[in-house]
C-alpha cells in the first residue's frame, strides 16, 4: 500500500521592504504527514520515528498544545468549535521533522479535508523563539480554485521587529506534485514583508530521506541559527525592537473565509 504521507524539497524566502530592505533565502525540506498514518510510518521507514529519537523524528508535543495528545484529536476539537465537521476526512501536517533530536518550525500547516477529499480548512500553527505558539484556523470556501487566498489579523507576537497591528494575506497551492505558500504582512501603508515556501514532491522512502538528509544534515539547527543571524543583521541596519505582549488567551484564532 502506498503512503499518504510524503516529502517536499524546496526553499524558504523572506523579503522585507520597509523601512529598510532585507532578504534571505535558504533550502529546506518538509514532511507532509497524514495524522492517521504517523504511528505506522516507523514500520516502513528505518530513518524515521514517532515520539522517540532517530535521524528524523516527529514528536506530537512539538505541536498543538504541547501536551503530546494525539494531534488529530486536537485539530478536530478546534474544527468542531469553528463549526466544521470533516466526517473522518484526512488531516495532513506540513512541517520539518526533528533532525537528530532537534526541531523548530517557524510555521506548521495543517490541511484539513472533508471525507470527499475537498479542503475544508487550513490551520497555520505559528511558533516563535520564546517557546510560544498560536494557530490561525481559516475555513476554505468550497468554490475556491487551485490557489487559495485567505487573510486574518495578526494576534500573536512573532518577530521583535514587527508591530502587532498588521494583517496577514495567505496564498496557498495545496500539496500535490508541488506545494507553495506565500504570506504577506501588511500595515495601513501597505506590504511590509513577504515570506514564501515552495517545494517539489519526493517519494517518502529511506533512500530518499538519506539523500535529503545528506544535503541538509543540520536543517533545523540551520533554521534557528539563521533566525538569530538575521536578527543581528536587522539590528545593525537600525531596526528597532518591539515589546513582546502576552500571548492570546485562546490557542486558536478561527476565521470564517466568508466573513
């Protein structure tokens, strides 16, 4: 039986346009994990483990409320609160795994499907470097085409160089042979920053994982190091720091695409 989970290899780009220009780009890979398949994947993959150490691993506590409870149960609870019943449809999580025990995801994305296969909602789980996370749950209009456009107000502190009074615009091509997600952060004067990730699908097998790991042996460490290196560069460019407010009282902000 073929796997429903898969691998994407590509890159991440950030481009800041105001008040000074700044740009970064680096190669990344992600796993798209079917939440109903995670527990069985280690039987098929020697290099991958669930909730224990391996070259690559996935730990439930790195996501959701951090409790380690099954993520499908958590996601369905948030979807139910938003009035969405998947009817047993698939939930697939796009994220970077832990690599040799270390993991950090600036953003993890849950693609939540109706039983028919149609996309019902996307959950954007945002992580900051202060060990906090918050999710934006946005419904998907049934009439949406291949490219999904969504938006919401920012409620969660991420970068010390960005104000809170911002809005996000998401443009998503759901995972298929390729995945693409672009996020614009804008204020009343227009766009401040655009971040984008894109990748091409690869077979999820030990041989492919080994080749991918060989070219990105310390990916998650590279990500967290790049965050701090570019923070230093922004400081040297004269960007001012914003105070960090308390995180939102609720772990998830739900947004109706039709509102």
